[in-house]
């Protein structure tokens, strides 16, 4: 069950079946709601009117619980008339959330997001469409863009349609287009080496309109500590967190993982330039999380990918070494 809290904080640990995302303000909610389409939104009454207005603008119908001073019949009628499914009293709303989870878990549980994407959802990204890979860095300069390019190149060389969208605060695809073609255009995207590069100027709505053209979409998010990219990372099918195996950076990575309440079982923690010994050491500390060492590749777009790098990338994607289709491969 995926739950979004807007302007609220949990005071106690919730049921492990709840996938929780906290958004501080209603102004930060639009991108998250457009992408996530959660099972439930919980919001205090002082912000609820703005949420219902936003739902009308986005033409979305989601389950909403309003937290009011009291859950009297008048308050219930007032908020349900506006579109709320539940009205909970401020002093008991956390208990109500637990009660809602237990009897209805099998009905309201959010579909598990996996690379197979067998489950269906109303959002095109989660409806037999592309697999979303979100790449973020644990700290500035860790190499999220470099890792995103490596993954894109590996997929492109495996003849899988792939696009990469720069969503971080330090865009570079305009300059990359100039290096590749000698031109600077005002188009949202360009093609190079079998990869579609989608620039920072493209909004999420544009990405949604072209999503069905690709089997994989990679989100180059930059620093994960930017609030606007966190919802994209947490609800992607394959979240890739780029850190470092260096001793002076290990503490930063461990503290960051401990600071987020979101479930991290599907996170891939990637250590560029790390040795197997470094990977093993961090994996022991970050128990229960998948940790990968990526051999050094200086030029992510042009340098030949060594076999050990290809194997590591395939393991990150959870697919094993991709077999390139031959001339007589049956197409589905």
C-alpha cells in the first residue's frame, strides 16, 4: 500500500506493508502525485482545499483522507462532499491508518513494481510500458550522470529502446548534443549511439507522452537530497544510488541510507571505481541492501565496455547478461 503524507509526520513506526512518502508542502506535491498515483493521500484540513483544486487541475481521482480537528458527522459530510474518502480526527489518525491497512491489505496494496511489469496501473509508465530506472548520487559529484550513461549504453548495445532524461540541477545534455553533432537545437531530445537523450527543458508531462516508445527510461536525478527528485527515485522500478567505496565517504553513504524511512530492499547501491573488498565491506554494513562495485570506465559513451563491467551492469538491472537478438529470433 503506497501512502503519501502531505504536511504531516508519523510519530510512530507503521505497518511494514505501507510504502510511505512524506511531502512537506502542497506546492511540492504535483510532480509526485502525477508520477506515483498513490493508493492513499493523507492531508491536514488546512491544506485540503488546495489538494482538491490540484486534483481537478490534474484530472485525477485518488483516495484522500482529511485530518480534521474532529470527525463529527458535520465534518465528515463537509469533506466527503468535496471528494474525501475518509475524515480522521487529528489525535487518532495514525491508528486509523493502521486499521485501514490490516483488513484491506489484500485489496488496497499497491502493485509491486518489478522489471517484469506484469501488473497493471493507470499510469502509462506502470502499464506494460517502460521500466523506470532512477539514478541518483548519495552526495554531489558521486557520478550519477556517468552511471546513468553507462546503463543507457549497455541497454542500447543490447538493442533495447532506451531514453535518458536529465532531471537534476546541473543539466549538460545541450552541450553533449553540441559535442555529438556540432549543433545546438531547441528541441527537447536528440539521438546518439542508439540512445534518446531528453533534456532538462522537457517537463514530466512531455516524458509521459513519449514513454511508450521505450522499453527503458533512465532518470538522471543528480543529488538525491534535492526534495523534488526524491519521489521519482523512491517509486522507480529500479532505484540506483551512486556512492563511493572510499573510506572517507562510507559514513556519508551509511548515514544517508539510515535517514530515509522508505523501504530500501530494491535499492541498488553502486560504488564506481571500487574494489571487491570495498564492496564487501560496505555490504556488511548496509545489511539487506544490494551493493555493486563498478570497474572504472573513463568514457561512458565511447570506451569499450569490459566484460566485467557488462556483467556488473546486468546484475544491477536484475536481468543477467542480455542476449542480443539474432536474425532468426522470434519477436513477440
